C-alpha cells in the first residue's frame, strides 16, 4: 500500500512539474488586454527609436504558427506551436537574417486586420504575439500580406488559412511620417480606430464550425 502511495505521489509530482514547464513555454511575456477588445502578449518591449503610428514606415521580422490538433489557445498563446513560415530568422535554410518586411502602417492589406492595431506603439526591439482569427487574417483576401516567399510556406498557409493563427511580430525600425508630432498621441485610441467594426463580436463569440474560440480559451476540437 505504501509503495502504491509513493508511486501515485511521484506521478502527481511529475504531472505538476510538467504543467509548470508547459505554462512557462506556452505563455511567454505579459498578457495585455485593451478596453477596445485588442489582446496580445508583450514578449519584449522595444526601446529604440520612435513608436509606430499610423502612416509610419515600419520594418518587421516575423514568425507565423498554427497549433497542433487538439491544442488550446489561452489568450493568444498556449498549446504546441507548429511552424508555418517566417522572415528574418534563417529558418528552413533561408538566407534571410538581414531581411525585413517593410510596410506603411495603416495601408490596406499591408498586414492582417487583427495584427495592424497591435503594431501601434511598438518601438524597434519590441516583440508581440497576437492571435489572428481567419476572418481578420489571410482568408479575407489574396492581397493580405505578408505571405510566404517559398513553396513550402505557401502550401502550409493554403492548408491552414481558415484556422486561427499566431503571429510573432518583431519591430526592427520605425520611420515617422515627415513632420509628425509624436507628443500627446493616444496610442490606445489610435489602435482602436484600426479595429474592424465587428472585431469584439467575432473575437468573443464562438463560431458554429468545429473550431471555436472566445476571449479566454481557443480550442481546436
């Protein structure tokens, strides 16, 4: 009886340690929730140069993931991440360590609708993770960028374009519009102004399909 008890205690201790490790891996950075409904994880705070604003030229590097089957999204993180494509990190043997994706923040289709507001206020060196529902991602239009620059990445996006995806965005440089006065800018209001009108309703209401998500848990059934 004593031996069974010890085995059970050891199993319980092992499970607890595993759960603690998973929390560390699955929930990087600080969860940020805005009154507008915008949510993201602040993995690294940028400290170089000016903050990104509407009309600014922004250079980014990024990685896009999906979740493995049966995994959970917990506030834009959680579950086992499955790599889809990236730019700037030398993955899949690509020689792209110095490459960036350059965009004008606020320009139509330059970023997925769910991502553009998250970039507002970021400085060079900053890294954020955001959940992108299909309705506010690449499924909206073939013109939505950025997109994979190789065959493998393109196929993976095509296969998972109707699923919620995770986007890690790292800002490398921000150039403000000429003559822009950064003083007294309300970054939260600026970001909120970029959100689609039905953003909160879609984000917080589970769709009828097998894939459901809400503001707390995103689950791939």
